[in-house]
C-alpha cells in the first residue's frame, strides 16, 4: 500500500483555524484531518501559518499573523517573550491558562489512568501571577566587549542580550543580577567562553526569601578564584544591605549543568531564611526550595487537608527534600518519617526541624523504594503516606511497598500529570481508590502544573 502524502509541504504558507490546545499550550489545527501544532495559537482563531516541519501523522507550524483573534489573547508584558521560551503562555489570558491546566490533568486521568469519573477540580491560581519566582539562574556572556546577561534563546545557547527584566522573577533578583554584571564588567572580570572552555564568569544565581527579603548571590566561575573578589563584595554589600550571603561556586567542566561541586561562602552566612505559613526554612546555595512560596502554601494546605492526620497518626513523607512537607505534617502527626536520596537535603531537613523546634520528625538518607520495604520488615505501619516524587514519578517497587504497608490513605503530590496518572492506575489495582485530584498553578505563564491526589484504601478488596 502506497504511503499517503501529508496534505501540506514544508515552507508552505496556509490559513488555519485552531480547534484545541496541546498540553504544552500549542494551538492545534487540521488540514484534511492532518494535525498541525503551532506555538502561540489559540482555539477559535484563524491565522496565517508557515509549515516548518512535516511528519507522517502530524506537522509543526509557525504563527505568522492572526486574522481573527480569540477573546483570550492578551499582549505579553515581556519584551522578549517570543524569543525566550522560558514562558509558553503569556499570550493567553490567565483564566484560559488555568482551564488548560485542568484539562491537561483531566485528559491524562481519562487516557492513562482510565478514571474519567474521578473529580478534577478547577486549578488553584494566583491573584497576581507575576513576579513570583524567588530564584534566578542566568548565564553570562560577552558582546561588543561588554558583559551581557540573559536567558538563552529557544533551543539554543545564544544569550538574549536585550533582556532587561524577567516578569516572573522577583524584581529584586533582577536588580542583583544586573548589579553583579555591571560591577564585574567595570572590574574587567572576563565572561566564560563556552565554546573554548575558558574565561571566568559562567552564571549568576540569586535567591530571595519571600517573607524575609534576605538575598543570596551565587557567583559561578570556571576559575578557582574570582578576580577582584573583595572589590566586588564591597560594592554589592554596601549598595544592597538585604544581601546576607555571597557564595562562590566553581564549575570548570564542559557541561550544561549550572553548578559545580565546589561551593564556599565568601561573605556573610551559609544560609538565608524564609517562611511558609508558620514554618521557617534555612536555604543554602544548593537547597531544593520551592520557587513560588505563596502557591507552595496553597499546595501544602491541600495536601494536609487530604492527609486528614490525627494526633496519633504515623506518617511517611517520601522524597521529602529539605523537609518542607514533613514539617507541616509534623505539626499534626504523632511521628513523621522522611526519606530522601540526596544527603545534603536530609542535612537541611534536620536543620529545619531543629530551627522550628520540631522533635517528632525523623529523616533518613536512601532510595524510597529500598527504605520502605526495610521499614515494613521492621514493623513500621504508617497511617498516611505522602509522596512527592520527581517528574519521572514513582518506581514500581516503591508503589508496591506502599501498597504492602497498607496505610489508610495516600496523598500523591505530582509535578507531572502523565506519571501521576500512570502511578494512580497501579495504586488502584493495589486497592487504593483515587477520590479526587486538585491541580495547583505553581508556575503561572508556563505550561507546568502541579497536582495533589487523594487516595483511600478500599477496605472491600
């Protein structure tokens, strides 16, 4: 049977009507049943599109002109939005973003988990979905003899040099990045040359405590020393008194990884502090700490509601990180056990427990899928298990270990709806019924969505 040709050709310009959105936020239009995926297209719009790639069953296009705009189309406030790619949804009204994210979760619950009847609630969004990120990591380059900073252009390592600000970053982070760049440029500190692996200044990272306004600057260099280090420190600390910590990180390898292994404090404290609700956290240069603390509170409040912990309950928090969820759980539970594979995170978790006077939380370094069966063999029978895995979801061994421990309920916090749906299906087969799923918008203007799922043990099995 002859292969049927696609009804469009590469570089062809066509008029297309968008019918739907992908989970990435791309518009979907069809030509004789053949789908074309087009960034920045919105359902209901008619647009002129250039075909840029043709596959057997679908193709990709570039939006050239919108003939008939959707009521949900808005003007992006970011000057480099269409170059950058860090955000994907600034052209879309916030109400549409929230609905798109809910639909993404509903779709995977139907297609992957086969749980169409499970309620997926409206996405919990922000009153002000801008300037929410408390951490910025930005590369440094050189142009016309001057240092430049900016995010990379889409699918490249070309720095966007006309980027003055990032509208989803805390504006004080913007100002500190600009200050480091300006002072380093005046001191003739050389930018890192990625192509030849030479030069000095690779990245600037800034973290800010949302509630405390404490700031940490991390200067990442290829070299073991920062030229004119004392002058750089003096200018920064004299001008910006909210800077509490300046860290030097050395990364001399040819790699896309931002931070190297060697980190040292060159001024101030090793940690800055922030609070979420009533819990205080110490944050180091390499700590994993949620980038949107107000929405983290929303997420954790929902997880606590679903966990429904009693004063005599034993709780396991798998993939506990620096103890963020664990310490909230410990305020209600008899005992919380946290597991995390990263030793530095467990060290931070113990420090944070001490910082808050919490004595009923115990933290263990290890792989959850190995620690859980060992705990079961020791006779540990948790009443509630809370799990917050990486994007790849949970290992099957870990899911089976949870099932065998027979907790009353499981609360699954997820940053990837597809792997959440896959794992809920396995847990359902093991006797745990998913009651409801709550999407939370942790990353407005991007296509990412977090979820909290509530599961109860089905005692009739």
